[in-house]
C-alpha cells in the first residue's frame, strides 16, 4: 500500500489537522500540517478549526493539546510514552513533596514546577498546589518568577534541566536521592529524572570534535548533563537550537547534542551529531506512516482509535499549571 497517497486522500476527506514534533521520523514529519516543539504544537493546534487533531509525538504532548483544547478530539497514531515522563507519576510526586516536608519545609512553602515532559496527572498535582509548567525555552523566566514567591522550588522530573538553569542563575540545587540533598540548603530541589537520549553525549565527544575541528561550535540541549552544558558554546531548547544554527555562517562547523532526526534535518553540511552512538529517541520513532494511516482510516470508518480522553478534574488542574506558565511567558 502507498501509505503517503492514502494519508493524503484521508487528509482531504476528513476534518483533521496533523501535527508532528521535530523528533519524528522524516516520512512522518513531512505529513504534518503543523510542525514544531511540543508546547508550540499544543498552542497552534488550539487555533485550528478542525474537529480532529492527529498528534504525531509522545503521550504527554497529545494530553497537552486535549488540556488546552477540551472541545477538540485528539488522537495519536501511536500511544508512545516519553521515558522521562514515565519516571514520575502522581505517587512519586507526592513522595517528593513529603521528602521536603520531612526535611522541614512546609507544604505551603513549596512551589512545584514541572517540565512539560510529564504526564497530565503530574501537571494536575502541580496545578493544584499553585505551581506551573515550564518548557526548556522558558524555564529561566518561569523559575525566576517562581523564586519571587519566596518558596522553595520543587522541579520535576528532569534533574539536568533543573540543575542547568540553577547553574545559569547562580543558584544552589540538589537532587533527591543523589548524595546529600537538604532542601533547606538549596534553592531548587530536583526530582531524579532525565532524558535517556540526552545522556548519550559525553565530554569525550566534545573533546573529539574540538581536536578534529579547532574552530567548531558545540550546541546542546539543556536536558544534557550539566558538565556537557558547561563545556558547550551554546545551550538551548529545540527551537532555540534551530535558530542558533540557522544563523551561523554556512561554513561554520557545529556539533549538536540533541535528537538525531532533528540534527539530520538542520542543514546539509558542516553539522555533526555530537555522539558516536546514534541519539535517536526510541518512543518518538515508534510512530510510522502505517500508524498514521490506521488512525485516519479508523476515523473514516467511524471507529476512532487512540483517542486522548481526560477526566475533568485532572484536565482542570493541569490547565491551571499550563495557563500560569503562558501568562508569564
């Protein structure tokens, strides 16, 4: 079967908009009517008139669309789950709050901030406590505003993102479960989660490229280990990396520490993957053209599959956390 041809036919027939994250396979990415970062996609999807949003990405992204656009029907070709998002659930979140309480921090003195790479149940817990969501592009602004409350920041689930922004702001951070983590002595208390893809990059990789190309630029995502971010020339979110690299002289060599599919599309020459191992996100790469065809065909047949549905309480509190972020950023 020619899946591309069938997908185009179904797109023309059905009241759907296909959105695709930057990390998707090339052939899936090319099918997107809207492409971008996770939050950018959720915000742009909110503005389209289509009855159905077909989200090519991972679970928390489809959830975010449904949170912000409860009147729309949202389905995913593959119900893939981000590994980082799976590292924390509502129980682990409650345990983290209790850890801080056990170390002398009252619950009302804790301001939780969750990275957008988290399940909707965690976002709802954060929203119910008066907290916010952040992305890698606005985390600095969100944390800065959070600190104005005078409360301790509980940052979940990505320890690297929390540590990197603490370092960039001259703040002290600690990681629950990693060494001595005294919440009273730290400004930002991080949950011990991480992105498996962004752990691929090492100082040896940076040294290899600097020795081979002395004038090379190293650009990495802030989900990388703090040692990698410190050694890089630039650190930024997916959209910030794209902008930074697009503005370089075409002859300027750059090694990029983020997901392979994005790096591979950045520009035709002088762009290298900062790893000897292919840093490909396994869950982002689960979605295939066949999956996209099947979810569209199921809608045509009147028996939709993989539809995102949320209970109203969870959606309401998760929406609060997302809306607080958007008011600031």
